[in-house]
């Protein structure tokens, strides 16, 4: 279990704590951990996956390496290239973020009646089916 950024378990992972940094950086860090959970990526591929340019992706990777969440390894297909991989700490932190999100969603959904939950699910499915 990881502590939330404000000291308590279950706090949103934005702003202070392990996420810190300039406004807007924390969501990019979360997206970075989620993208790398699927497997190693180059810095360029990581940037494309999380919607940031290559210089920002490089900064996020460097910060992740400094915090012990990420490591760099040689690409087995091209030794001139480097792949970014999650460390055990990065995987643990990513799992914690997903758990925090599930808990937040459960809390929000609990405010709805069963009928409202069904309607919400129906509308969400409709939006998802038409997402471009």
C-alpha cells in the first residue's frame, strides 16, 4: 500500500507527496506509469502514448528514474536504443493509483440509486461507442 500524496491512504495522487512538481505534471506521471505497465517503451513511444512531446517525455523519464520508479535498459533489438521499464517500486505505485481510482469511483457511484447507476452505465456505453 502506498501513502497518498497528502499523507493518507486513498488521497488523489496529484500535487504533493511522491507526485510533486509543477502543476499538470502529476497526471502525466500517472499516465506514464500506466503506459509502461503494458511493457517497455522508448522515450519517443512513451511520449506518444501519454500525449506529450519528446522533451517533456525525457524530463518525466528522468524524474521517474531519480525517484526509483523507472529504469533504462538496452533495447535487445537495437543496442543503440534505450527502453524505459518500470521498477518494482514503479509497478507498486501504479497498482496503488489504479486501486485509488477504483475506490473513488465506488464512492461516487454509491451516491446513485441502482436505477441511476444503470442509466449512467447505459449513457457511458453510448458515449464510449461514439468516441472518436
